[in-house]
C-alpha cells in the first residue's frame, strides 16, 4: 500500500491507533471463554486458509531472494506445512493456559480496615514491531488477545504479504466471535515514516515491543515516547567446562550454533577450558565443520586444529562481540569457570548462555554469576523460546531488568491495579 503524503500517513496511523484503543476496552473485560473462542477460531482459520497463507508467503520468499537476503534469513520467512502446524499448536497451547487477567497477586488489610487487592490487568494497547518471521504475527496476536490486550502490528517489508493475510485471518476470527475486527491493528505500509508516527502515539499505545535486528531495536528505543521492552542483540555463549562430558559437549554446542543459526538464541561464541582443549575441541570442531560452520578461533587453539587438519580463521577481538546470525562461531579457551563467567559477561548480550559440565559446584557458580536473562546447565541455548518454555508462544524476549526478563508470555503482558473494597471509610 502506498500513502500519497506525510499528512495522509500520519492521519492513517493515528486513526488506526485510535480505533484499536477504542476496541481494546471490550477485550480487556472479556471472559476467558470469550477470548478462547477467538483463539480457537484463529487456529481453525489458519488451517482452513493455509493455501492462501502459503501463496502470499511465496511472494515474500521470492522478494527475499531478489533483495539478496542470506539463506538463514530467508529460512526465517518460510511458512511451510510444519511451521503452520507449529503455529496452530502454539495457539492451542495458549488457549489451554490459565488466564492471568483478574488474578489476585496480593491482598492487604491496612489499619483503616479497607480490603485492598492487587489484581492483574491488561497493559492495554501493545505495539509490536518486528522483522522477517511472519509466525510472530500470530504468536503476538494470540498472546495479546488471551491477556486482554489489543495489538498493533508493524512487520518488515520482507514479510508484508504473509503478515497481511495473517492479520486478515485474526480480524475475521475477532469479527465472527463478536468483537470489533479493529481490535487488531496492522500498519499497512512498510514505509519507515509510518513507524516514526507510531512511536509517538503515547495517547493510544501503552507499550512497544520491538523484535528484529539491533539497528531496528535501537531506532525504536531512541525514537519512542512510549515505554519499550526489548533486547538489542542475541550474542549467546556456550562454555565447555573441565568436567564436561565429551559427547554432551559436542551435541549441545553444535545444536546451539547450527540447528537454526539465524535466530537470537543461537550460540555465537564457544569458550572451552584449557584442560579439555586437546580432548574436546577436535570432535566439536569436526562436528561444527560437518554442519557447515566456519570456525573463528583465538591463537592459542591453532596447534590443536592444525594437528587434526581442521580449517579455521583467526578470530579478532571484535568477532567475540558479533551477532553472526549465520554459520559462523568464535572460539576461545579460558582457564577457569570464573574466567568463562567474566568472558560471557563481557562479550555476551545478557540473552542466553550455557555451561556444559558434570561438576555441580561449577554449574551453580555459572548459573549465579552469568548476568543473563536465561542460563542453562547441560542444555542448548536454543530453548530460550516461549513455546519451549510452555508459554504457548512469546511476545518477545527481554534482556531488560524492569517488568519482564527472558521470554515474555501472558503474565508479562499484564500490569496490575489496586482494587479497594471499603465500608464507608473516610480520611
């Protein structure tokens, strides 16, 4: 869609936000059954209209190849049968989850005699700004609807057709279940100017959640007058401890890097204890090579890989700060679990980090010492995901320290208010 003038664009986005805000009031007081009916209808329509979804998705895949996106980024766009099925499973999982709205978080009985209750309530209107993965459209919409929030979605130009058909499906489900179809908003242009307008509409939008590359997220954080929940990068790390099981170290580190390298919870750095470089690094490096991963190593590891004739590139210091989102990993040795913790806190982005070890003390030290939203002991960083955590889906992953941290599910989409029951008290 094209908009002729800046004034028209501003009016379009502002009216859309105003309409979503008006419609949000009914959703905020909807019953759990009413909201679950909407989610069930979305799941039904995703299956019923799958062929339409995939036709529109094919247009986005074609465009992604035309503009030269990497294979890893093109993969993030794809909505094949398996991903649509997983999307539907996510909807069903959210449907089955308890409704957080109305939950009593705390009760107080002050000297005045009043009954004060702290109750979960929806945030209101949530703006979600994202790139590539069109499944985010459905994940975010169903989490917002279940938690009583009205979403405004602004996807990237590379997924425009896929996002548009999915929003049409969600609007249809809302309408068929008795809600205003304008309860979900979709910015109908990829023009960056529309984003600039959206970020200033704090009269109508209560929270912004950006998902995408660091450039997009920093732009949003720097230009929004609305509170932003975010993570800038996914520089995730795996540490192979002196007491790591060799096969477990191979399996987990390769999975964390190569299972799907273009996502924010894929490992970008591997740290390995000096004492197991000779025994553990060669099989890890060989398995990485077999998976198509380029190894960027620090100088002290050269002789080990030379001995086993495994190709590599010498890493620079800057490489350990890099979010590759590709089949590349940086590798460095450390002399202790404390050194690994220091390295991860230095190079990482407080997203997802793992220790591979059979030594409980080292594991617990790592879990306490690494300053990240999610930390793992003998498991892949690839599990930092709302679906995998049992949240049904996620609205995003936060590395912030206020309100929400890690994968954000239903409860993280709520704020609270105090409800006071009096008996005629005056002051």
